[in-house]
């Protein structure tokens, strides 16, 4: 009977060669689907998903969920964004994942985009958007601007109603789920892959220029950075880190000095009241409606 302790270990050079061979093999498998991921036809378009209004000092956002979803279409009443919007509230998330593509064609190795936020993220936006806005104002997390100095100014700009635009900072699938499923289907989101791919793409000037052009065309009166990676203290104070949310926030602050900007958790977490800051579930009353506050 052999003793495992006597088993010869691989040398450092052998391990390095194995690693290079593995990467080379995976690259051959990934290559075609990786290239498909970054075609223009694979970009998930931004959407106008309903409108936000204010009634009796509360945010109102009627449900946009369809009673029945047709195969290969959005589960919400989405409208492709045109550049002619007179104003909007922009909810910014990072990038599309699996559910933002037609699954039938996804399995046939074709990427056919739908719209942003089609899974739990979209459900939470539909159910909890007004609560999230309430918490942002409650925790005083609005970077006001010269044209919008307080909550009352923000309310003035939103009234009588304001279209909600949901868009991805990067419209390509940075999770690489499509390419990775070449090897195995049904794999879970790998945040490390998503974050690193996002950062690599973000270094490309054309990617940031594209986001800037899109956002400006929507004439936002309020931009909400809900890109993943935000950390908050219990009192709602933001923890500065090197996450994707911080990366995008720096871009927004530099390019939209005349627009109020807020940061909040990704909508996937909006059903977690304790994490969001303990909002009063029984009211959407806007904090600062009567007493304007500056940030």
C-alpha cells in the first residue's frame, strides 16, 4: 500500500505549463462565443419603464409588470429609449446577465438582447422603487447641484411625472455567462469575472463615451447609481471602496455637475429592508418635502 506522503509533487515549471495549456484550451472553446458577446447586436438597449409621479407627498410608481409574458420578450412594459426625452430619472446598473437575453436563442448559441433588469432585479424595481427613493432621501444621499439645491427643487423637476430610464453602464455582458456556458450550462454568476471584465472594458474610452452620450440624451433630472459594489454603514453613510459603484460614481460626478446624483444598493437587494436602512414600510412620504435639505 502506497504512502500518499511519498507521492512526488509537481514542480513549479510543470504547474506553470499545465496552467498555460489549460488557458489555451479554454481560450479555443471560449473564442467564438466570447467574440459574439461583444458584437453591437449583443448590446442590451436602455429602456423607458413607466413613470414616477408625486401625489400627497409620496412617490408613485405604478407596476409595469405584464400579466402574461410572451416568449422572447420583456416581462415588463418596456419602451426603447429615444434621445428625445425632455427629462428622466435614470436608474443605472452595471451590465446585463443571463435573463436579459432570449433563452431559446441563448441555448442555440445566439445572443438576442431583450431589455435591462428582467429577473429578480426587475421585480424588485417594480415593487420597491418608491421605497428605495424614500430611503435615499431619508438618509440624505443626494449630491445636489447648482440647479437643484434641495429636495423641493428635486420635486419641482420631477412633477407632474418623470419617465424612469433603466440602463446598464456597460451594455455588453460582462459576466461572460454566454461564453462560459460553452463549457457548462447553468453556471452561477461569478462576481470576480464580472467585476474584472467590467473594469477592463471601463478602461476603454469608447465605453465611457458611449455611456456619456446615452445619459446626456435622456436629460436626467436625477441619476441614481445602483451599480453593484456599494457598501453602507448602519446609519446610511457610504463606505468608500474600489468597487464598481465607486468607479461609475466618479465618472458621474465629473460629467454631470448640474444633475443631482445618488448612490444606492443594487435593486437585487431592495427587498432587504434592514440592509437598506430600515425604511418605514407603511409610508413613502418624501423626507424633506416640507423642509428642504441640502447635501
